[in-house]
């Protein structure tokens, strides 16, 4: 993506987002809106978002914070102060969207809940992301990706058979909740375009974990029993998993009988395709462990590159299992602009992820850094009509920094 392309107005140009979130799910959702061209104003407490204090920080900035807060304008407002609450109310009257991921009840405690703010701005779309949602017996509990992965069932099917349950390697529930919230916000914006009405978007980490469990819940609902850990294997297709080679692992995705015939031929065992044990997907699923072992007795003798070349010649889905150094250096990753370099005021020249959203007419804006702590406080308050003297009073009251 060229510099000229990134200066085009984004798809959400003209949309103002008030971001009262922290750590992961909420900031990620708000950042995606910023990538799409929205004006995102991130509200932080005087101590700053917890992500600012992650490993590798320099002062009040960290790579982790920058990775989910790029392109935003940052202000410090103490929501515990009446003056700070008034600032948020005034900001909400200028905003199209407000995103918060606080424990349910906290925003109401400060008079900043949906009912209060929508009365001031009926067009406001108010998105809440929490561990368990705004309703139900667990609503008041705090929420974390790890806890939601456990309660939703994700951890029960992650890991190798016979081994302890494992957390998914990336925070799929946090990030998934951010994405589901974004879908809800965009749908609410479309609805508002037709009706002029805002609404409350309620997203829960637990709901997200279940919503992502498509194959697992289908297996259970069909009466096939409680899903178990399968390692890298697929729940309804075999062989579809990690396969060992002489110098590491590859993935092998054999989604149908035609592909299995081709795999059998490449591996020098065409009789597998007609054997009673492996001739159908149902049979392969039943004998998946034995089949994987037989495949690996062959693949373990040659390198990943050898087998990938052989399988790709036959159109068989496969690929290397990369570590992140290998992944980020992949030419396809570079071609898709998934790594960008930016100049950060305190972290220096850093690399960060590009956007997975590719739009032809309104490209995403990713070559921007996250705000310094409180960087735009005075600027945003000036836009709201606060005078220099009023801002000084707010400073004295410690409502802002």
C-alpha cells in the first residue's frame, strides 16, 4: 500500500468513536474502526491502559499497547471525578459510537451507561464488551480470555489427547469478541442510517467462545458424544492435521476421497485409497491415529520443502508450520502488506501488523502509531468548547492530565 493510498478517506470517514476500553478486546475493536477511517478518541485513566505497562515498555509506551491502539487520539480523563464524567457526557453528544469493556455496572455508577447517554444523544451506538454480557447470573463477574476459553469449552478440546487442557495459543476469545462487537456496530450504523436510531450492542467473551465452537457443538448436538482433544487433527475430516517431516512439521489438509487418493499415490501407497481402513472419510476418522502414524513413517524421512513440493504438484492443500519469525518473513505476508514499519516517538522505528481488511476504494489506515499517554487531551477539550481557563480548572481538580 502506497503513501498516496493511505491518505484517501477511509470507509468510516466522518464517524467519531469514543473508546473507553482497556487491554485487548475493546481496544482491538476500536482500532479496527480507526483503521477504517473513523476518528477514535481513546479515554484513559491517569495511570493509563494496563497494556502500556506490558513487557518491553519504554516509559508509558509498549509494543503491546501500540499493537491494538494505533491511529487513535488519546486523552486522560478520571471517570471518578464529576468533572471527568461531564467531559464524557459532552463527548458522547458528539460521538457516533461509544465502546466500553468495563465490568457491567461500572459505567452506570459514573452516570455514563447507555440509558443515560442515549437520552443525551439518541443516535449514539453504545457497544459494551464484557466477560459474560449485560444479562444473566454471571453478568457482574469480570471477564478474561482464559476464563472464557475454559467455561465455553474451547480449552477442553485444545491440546493433545491424554494431556491436560490447553489455552488456544492466541487470545481467540478476546479478539473474537472485538470482531463480533465490530460487526454489531457496523450493523447498528446501517440501521441508524435507515431509522436515525442508535442502540446498545452487547458482546460477551463467553458468547464469543461458544459462537466459534461450530464443529464441537455440532458434534455434541448430533448425539455423537462430548468432543475431546484431538491435537491438531480436524473433528470431521481425516487426515487434516500436522504431519512430521525430517526438519519440522507441515500441515496436510485432505478434505475428500479424491485428495486422499492423490496423497496415497504421492506417498507410494495407492492401495490405501481402496482399503477397508481408509477408503472413506468415515473410515479414516475412525482410524485417524493409525493413518497419521503410517503417513509419518514416510514423511519423516524427507524435508518439509520436499513434501510441500510433491503435494503442491498434485494440488493437495499443505503448508509449513512456521514459527513467527518464519511467518513474518514469508513473501506472501509481505505481498499482502501484513507487516508495516512506523516511527514511534518513544519506541523508535518499529514494525507492527498491517490490516487484514482489504478495500479497493477506501484502503485502511495503518501507518500510524498509538497516542502517547494524554497526548491529545487539550486538543480534544478545545474541540468540545472548553476554554484555556476551564482546562486549567480541570487540571487543578485532577479530572484530566
